[in-house]
C-alpha cells in the first residue's frame, strides 16, 4: 500500500489494462478500515504541513514615489520655515536697541515654554502608560487568584490615587477594611467599590456634560464643518478629563493617543454594539427628527460622544467593573435629553 504521507505522482492507464481489474479485485477483497485507523489517518492528514496561502501583503508595490513626493515637499516647507526664522532671529539679535532686547526676551519665553510643554507631554505619556501597566497587573491578579499579587496591585493603585484631597476619605475607609480581606478577588472588589465608585460618578458627569454640549452646538451650528471641529475638540477634552480623574493627566498629544486607544477599544469590542447603542437612541427620537434635522444630528452626535466617553472610562479605569455598575452610553444619553426636554 502507498503511505498516506507520500505524494502519488500522476500516471496514465489504458482502459483495457488488466492491472486495473486486478487492483479493483484486490480493493474489493481488502478488509474495511476500522474507525481508530480512520481517525489516526485523519489526524495525520491534519498535522501535515499546509502550503502557505497568498495574501495581499505579499504583493510587491514597488518603490513608493508618492511617499517620496510628499516627503520632499514637507522637507522643503520645513527647511524654508527654519531659514526664515533663522534670518529673523539674526536680524533681531544684531540690533542693539530695544527691538533686539525685546526679541531676545520673547525668544527666551518661547524656549522655556516649549521645554515645559515637552516635559509635561512626556510626563503625561508616562502616567498614561502607568495606567496601562496597572490595568494589566489587575487582570493578571484576577486571573491568578493570588492574594499577595492583589495586595501589590492595590498598593500600586493607592500610590496612583494618593495625594488627592477628594480621595482622602475613600482611601481612609479602604485602609480600615483592607487587612480584613482573606479571600482572593475580594480585595480588588473592595477597591472597586470604595475607590473607583466616586471617580466613576465624576466621570459620568463629565461624559454627560460633554454629550449635552456637543448636542447643543451641533443643533445651533450654522455650518457642518464647525460642528465637526467642535465634536472632535470636545471628545478629546473629555477623554483627557476622564484620564485625569483616574490618574492619567495626558497632554494634547497624549489625548490624541488616548483617542486612538479608545477607537481601537470600540472596534475590538464590536461595532455592532456601537450601532445598537447609538442608532437605537437616534431612531427613537422621531419627534426631534420631525421638528428639525439639526436637532436630530445633535442627538446623534451626543450619542456618539456618550459612546466614546463610556469607552474612554473602560480604557482609563485601572480596575474593570467588578462590583460597581458600568457606565453605559444609552443611560447617559437618556439622562441628558430627559433633563433638556421641555417640561422636565
């Protein structure tokens, strides 16, 4: 018999070849294959190495002349700006009158301000990365069910939240019951209930305020591009505020990085949930859509801001929602428009 792992080469046969009749008779007289042998044969075929499949990444695109064009144009613009600024500084500093000294003082102010902003941005990115590491430690502690690991994670959490007067009482209350916990998982649940709930309430108010602002500006904005710019600005500001509540405090670039993380989280958790939360609320506003198209767009943008804020809380929160109620976009949107509705 031919082994299953061997590759049979193609051959030709004549229709009246007597070897075919002999092979058919031998196959008829051969005993049937038992189920264990068939399963082992299937396993061997499954474990055999499969040939690689072609993918889009394998296609060669050649040299990227478009990228070279854009890079050259950007380099020329940057070089011209640097040369203009250099000439301006040389002319200003060569003067010995009040104009030259004023230019020197302004350059010093610009240099110090730029250095401080760069340091603050680096520090904000560091604090944002610290939140990510803390969240990974919490997930590992919950997975391992190790009380010692949980205590180390809780100490890290308290170091992140310490130094804030608004959290002095929750930290003191948590310290009273911290040593009484003996079961794995209960310590992080206690921290979720005592330390995270006050921050969740403030984060919910922040998302609610941002959703109401976005809905109002979209409804009264005379141009669509103004509303789009304000929606982007308000969402980034909201995410920075949420990260600051949980100990992140990112700068402008850190806020953009946080926005990218939130968008990735929304995509990872499923776009179907986004459409269920937003379109369900948007399509339910029949009266608003009939009264004004702008008002309906405001409702939709407010719903989008609520969804982004809820995802931002899940990304920035050091602990997952263990015992505390999660923040949902549909609840925030319903509360925002219930308060702003006439007669509410």
